C-alpha cells in the first residue's frame, strides 16, 4: 500500500489527524466556557447576594426590636419553619385557603416537569410512597419523553425539509430556514413571556428568562407559573403551560442540535484545512528531496 505513490498515505493520515485534532480544542473550549461563566456570574451576583444577606439580617434585628417578647432563638426557629414550608411546596404567603399544590392541574404540571427533567425544585413528593413512585415514574417516563420528543423533532424537521423542497434555489432555502426559526422563536420564546407577564405580574424580561430556562430544561425554580397565592388562575392554566413546554422542548432541542452540528462541522473543517496545508507542505518537502528507493510490500 505504501509503495503506490508519493502521497498515498496522506489521506489516511489527514483523516486520522482530523478525527483526533479538534477534540482537545473542544475540551479546552468547553472548560474555558465554564470558567468564563463562573467568573461572570460571580462578578454579577456575589455583591447582590451580600447586600440581600445584610438586608435580611437587618430586618430580623428590626423585628426583634419591635417585638421585644421574642428572643433571637425563637425568631430563628420561625425562619426555619418558613424555610421547611417553602421546601415542601407550601407558599408562606397567604393562608390555609390557598389552592392545593397537588390538585389535578398542578399534579399534571409536576408530572411534566419530572419526565422532561426540568425539575424546578419548588415542589417535590414529601411522602415515602410518593418519592418511590416518582423514581419509577421517572425511570420509565424520561425515556418515553425522549422518544416522544425525538419523533416530534423528526416531524418538525420533515416540515422544514418540505418547506425547503418548495424552494429549490439556495437563497430561498436559506429564507425557508429563517422562516422556520423565526416562527418557532415567536411561538415559543417571544409571545409566551407576554402571557406570563400578564398572568403572573412579571416583567417581560423575567417572563423571557423563565421561558428559556424552562424550555432548555435548566429549571432553576426561581420562577414558576401558577404559584402566586394572590392570583386567581384558571384551572387548566398549568396544564396548558405543560403542553406548551413539550412542544417548545422539541423545537428548542432541534435548534440546539443544529447549533451543535454546525459547531462540530466548523471545528472539523478548520482542522481539516490546517491538516491539508500541513500535508501539502510535507509533500512539497518530499518532492524537493531526491527520490529514495521504496520498499514494496505485497498486498
């Protein structure tokens, strides 16, 4: 094989180096991205956290000064009760007439957050039976959800391909993709925050933040729909939100997959060009040197 010409082993060498060369770059880029995010979040949030912590301590001191019958230990115990109530999904605001977190609509919404792995964290099963059921429910529900989203993504992709076939010119194909992305952005990222802002009383920025954090399955739980005890929600509000989440997940997952594919192609193309230029330089060097006797290896 090695004796069949001057550069016969170059394509194999280039292909092999192409497969392994861009992987360290991707790893380094991934780590750098995490470090950059950590530094920016620390810069933006640490000072605000310190301010809120100091303000909270000051409010506790004012409370003790106004109610001298309480001591600091009793106040700390009450704060602990509030924290435990919040962790169990009970909003400390309002009274005992607040709507249940486990009516059918809210339970349907919670089931959706389990199988989609969003996991807001503001509500979780408190009974042993509920926790065990949640484990097995997620064990079978998460693969089922992935299969469903995969088929839904294929259907969206098929519609995109159909749209591209209608317009055969390259410029119009780009326009078709732009229309597909713009329509999805409007339906899943731009219009929903308007609804959430109106119903929940959030700003548009907060609604947009909740929308993206939810559809990307990050799910911090700092903003969750249908949890304000001062609002009167329609019974199917959270159920409709769960349905919106499912279709939004499929669309955003398709966008993420396209983005990841483009990144991989860019990295591979970049390193492929670098390997080609390296191989051309080696070939030129070999041509400048006198030809050496070759060893013939029978195939």
